[in-house]
């Protein structure tokens, strides 16, 4: 009944999408993601070092103290420029994209199919929104990882991007596209599904009047986001380790720190994964998991919180991205029922 009421509410408030309205959602997601990722940059730096320099640090705490004492506290914010711009682009694309795709798919399914197929529809919406985002964030991730692993690589984001281009061309910035696609699609699907499920379950256990309390709503967003972040990190960790190795150039047969460009993405992915497994075993795919869970839980909780804050400040809500029906009513639900 809850999900059916949600669907009917969305369809009773059909608002045509305008560039301005979509831009407000994009700004909400962009600033929410950029601010949270920038805040936890030290966690990301340590996580990346644990992956690219296995055995160098005893753990997360040792990583923080060793990096700060040997390289200075500023090193814990290495790659902050790439983090800001990369995740601003991520938030601009993925959050309004998810809102839009979810409503398009829900409208195509119809209220009856929505009861039965809500989970796969939410997963599909998260995947579709994330795929486009990966093409925006991959170059920033490549530069960030290289700057964190090799502080001498370049003094700034523009200088690092120029060096990447000079040594391998534009294609070198996309050597990690496939593992990043796998990582982000898995991360995005699990993040949105777990967040929606947790938030719905918590609100369903509360009296209706409590759901209108702003503080309770914020608390639910933070808790659901933290749970979603940890779950997403666990599921996507192997792809994150492979991505770090690809950006570093650490797979067997490739010179450390070299830039490739114009590579066979699948061959590079499989070669890197085999190298990690051969050197560290299955556990190698979970290097840095603890710090990444802490990092992910913090940023996803913050992202959903700030996303809600910015939407409220800009006076837009999720229903504002509901489109006029493009397809015949229940077209997807009819197809699913027939199959």
C-alpha cells in the first residue's frame, strides 16, 4: 500500500521537466557529493595507499600517522582538486538521473507491476543513472589515484591532467573505465536500493505524524545513508582495488607508473585481476576494505543529507521530476506480466 500510494502521488503531480528544474536537482547533487567527498579526502588517500602499496602500512590508523609524519599532514589531502571536480560531476549526473529514471520506470511499470518488481526497477534506475556518470568521473579518478600514489607526479590537477595527456593521450585517462563502470554501477545500485529500503522500513515503523518531523527525517536519511554506504563498499570493493591497480600501472608486465592509452579494456582488467589474485590471493581484492567502509558510510550518509538540504533550500522535490507519460500506461507492467 505504501509503494502504491507513492506511485499514485507521483502521477497525480505530473510536472513537465524544464532545464531550470533539472539544473536545481543537478546542483543539489553536485554540491552534496563534492562537499562530502572533499571532507573525507584523508580517508580516501589512506584507502588508496593501502591498495597501491600493500604491506607498507599496518592498517588504517598506521597509514594516517605514517603518511602525516613522513610526508606531512597536507599529503592527507592530496588529490583534493580532482576529488572536488570529479564528484561534483558525479553528483550533478547521478542523483537527478536516478530520480528521473526511477519515475520513468515506475510509470512504465504501472501500480500493479510496481508491487512485484520494485526491487529490480530500483536497481535498473540506479544502474542507468550511474553508467553516464562513469564517463564524467573516470578521468578525475585516474588523475587522483596517480597523484596520491606518486606525490611527485604533478603539483596540481591541471598539471597532472596535462602529463596524462602528454604521455598517453586522452585514452589513457579512460584506461580504468571498465573497472570503474563495474565498481560504480554495483555501488550505485546497492546504494540506492539499500537506502530506499532502509528509509521505507524505518518510516513504516513510525506513526504518521513522526514522518513530518524534520529532525526525524534527517536522522533517517543519515542512518539509511550510512548503512547503504557500507553495503555498497563491500559489494564494489574488488572493482575498486582493480581500478587502483590499473591507474597505478601495477599489473604484471606493465612498468610501474606507466601510462598506456588505447588498451584492450577487457584484457587490461583481466590481467590486472589475475595479477592481484596471484600476488595476494582472494583477500587482495579486499585491500583497504575497512577504511573504505568508514569512508563510504560517512560520505553516503552526508550525501543524502546534503542532497535533501539543498533540495529543500532550492524548493524542489522528487515529484518535480515526474514526466508526462511518454509510453502507454502500464506498458512495462504488461510486458513483465506476459513474460
